[in-house]
C-alpha cells in the first residue's frame, strides 16, 4: 500500500470529534493529504493519537507510512506507541547523574535506543536488587545529557514485573552496578487493547 493510502486508512480510525489542544482535527489531516503534504499529515495524525487511545492498527499503519517515507524517528515513535498500546504507558521524571560523578560521559539518543536496567523495588532470592531492563524514550528532546532532567517513557522487557509501580515511587537507572539516574514515577496507564491470550 502506498503512503497516501496508508495515511488515509489511519485517518479513518480517528473519530471526527477528537481534537488536539490547538484544535487540530482529522479534517486538517484530510486537507494536507489533498495537497500531498504527507509528512505534515503524518505529524498531525501522531498528535491526534495522543489525545485519546486509538486502535493498535492506527499506530501500525502510521509506522509503515513513516518507514516508507524514511522518517526514522517517526517510525520508531509509532512502533513505540504500538508497544504502549499493547502493554501500557509508564512515564517518569528522570534525573541523570552528572558526568563528573558517573560512568556516562556522553549524551544518548532519546528515541528508544538505550535499554538500561532499573531498580523498581524487586529482590532476587538472595536478597539482591532484581534489576529489570526497560528501554526509554525522552519526551520532547532528541538526546539526553549527563546531569539533565527530563520526562521519559519506559518500555519494559517484561511488563508484568512492573505492575506494582505507583505514581510517586522512586526508581533508579543503572548502566552498570552504579546508579546512573534517579526517576520519580509520574503516570501509569494500562494497555488500551486486551492482551493476547497465551496459547496452551
């Protein structure tokens, strides 16, 4: 399927009543599609997708369109939202350790590339912290520098282990045994689609 058809298909999944804070609606998307402004239409659809939960197919279709347009960050974001639609959203306020105090000396990409470990309160059988892996996506910034603070979204490798998290809880990020950052849980939302049952 070509890009315009993919964007049209995604547009049809957005209710007409949905509007962003800037009063963007799906009608604006159709206007840009009529003028072959595909990249703008994709951006508007991503914004509309944040207003209310939309079907998994919406994000899958946008991811395919972004890949065909070679918009790597948009494609990565749409795949990220597919994960969140299936597994839920975890948002935290993360503060990284400054470069002179920690192992990390360089910034990292905010687009879901880094997959650090997290101490979320669990323990192993021997009483050691049970560190859990989760990728992170930095909101509104392409990179995050040592010492910086930002709101990030987490995509756990094993989502069920994270179900006990509560807003206000403090968790720590690790790239080795030392603490690389401290985060306060801001928001937790469950999956917006039913989980796929395991086959017996």
